C-alpha cells in the first residue's frame, strides 16, 4: 500500500494504518536512535515516543518532504531530548555526590556492541562507537545518519535543517575528531600492553 | 607503535560500520506503542475530567470573577485623585474665587461712593 494512502488513513484515525506505519518504519527509527544513544532500552523508549508523536501530530504532516525525512526529524529531536535529560540527570547526580546526598557509585556505561555489525568488525566497531560517544551532538547525529543509516549528504541536510556544504564540513570535522580520539585510544592501549 | 601501523588501524576502525545491518526493536513493539498511547490519552482524560467536575468548574469561575472585580476596583481607586491633590485643588479654587470676589466688590463700592 502506498505511504500516502496510509498517511491519509491515519489522519482519519485508522488503527490498522497506524499499525502498518509502525511495522514499516520501526527498524529505521529504532536503528537511528540506537546508533546515537548506544543503549537498546533507551533506543526502544525513544522509538515508542516517536510513534506516539507520529500518531498525535500526523495532521501537521503536509507532504512537503518525504515521510521518512519527517520521521527521521522526529527521531533526531526525541533522541536529542533524551540525551539532554540524561546529561541533566548526570549533572544533578554529580552535585548531589558533592554534598554527599547521593551514595550511588557512578559506573562507566558498558561497551556498546551494535547487533548489526559483521562479526570480524565487532571489536573495531565497539572502539569506534566509544569514540562517537565523545563527539559533539550535531557531529554525532550527522555521522550516525550518514554511516549507520547510509543516508547521503542531501538527505542528512534535510533532516538537520541545514545546507549540504555545512553537512560536508560537519562530517569532515567529525572524522578528524574521531581520528584524534582513536589515535589517543590506540596509543594508550599500546603503551599499556607494552608494560 | 609505528605511525603507518596506527594510521592503518584507525582507518580500519573508521570503516568498521560498512555493511552494518539495520536492527529493529523487540517483538512486541507495536503493543508497547499502543499501551503508551493509551497511557497518554488516559492522563489527558484524567485532567479534563477533573476540570469538568462541577465543584472545580464553579470554584474556577468564582476565582476569575473575584479577580476581575478586584482588578476593576484597584484601577478605579488609582485613577481618582489623591487626598493631597484634592486638597491643593480645593484651596487654589477657593483662594482664586475669594480674591477676585473681594476686589470686585470693593471696586464696585468705591465707584458707588
């Protein structure tokens, strides 16, 4: 069934159309969120929020952009909100720990293993995700959309509401930063193994 | 570690997301979305049901009316002149009236004599 028919049906409150929409685009939404937040539970939570938002604001979708672009935009916004909430919580926990109010020990998050990575690249992919985690948010989003979702510069620029040249420069900076981070990581690892 | 080796390793790491497969959420994803939608709707329904209660609605209307009345009275009292302004204006009116009346009367008397 065409996506336009599905959208029209959803606008009329058709539950079956909503189910088809969820089932068609759930992997795209979940995979994008997973690449950015690097946590399966959080990614699933974000994906649910995205589809609730789709259901509630489908009337605002006028069809000027592709439906997938609109979905990516909602996903990126929800993911950013999630990251901001997480950072706020972290800061609050830190302040609490300064006053001795929070006795919880802060743990480093475990290494993230993306289930879709081919077996012989699992180890290097985990190291790459560790470096991606340290990128500024806009570089992280552009890199994830381009490398993990395989979107071209034009598509990434539409999702991030910017121009193609600025996406090119954003990705160039992201790559340079990743190179620097990986260099530090491998040098430290090599020095540790030497001694 | 040699520079060449390091560069090679970094390049391999950067390319490790090539041919990555897209992954999806758990098997009951749609059911969870539906449950979330229902939860959200129930929350709004609770809010609207609370507002629609006669006691709540009546109290809100009374509060709005009393606030409006208070604001109207406040505006009226601030727009009427203060006691000092009233006193000054009264005294100046009185003195002006007396002075002219007195001289007018005196002038009239002298003319008559």
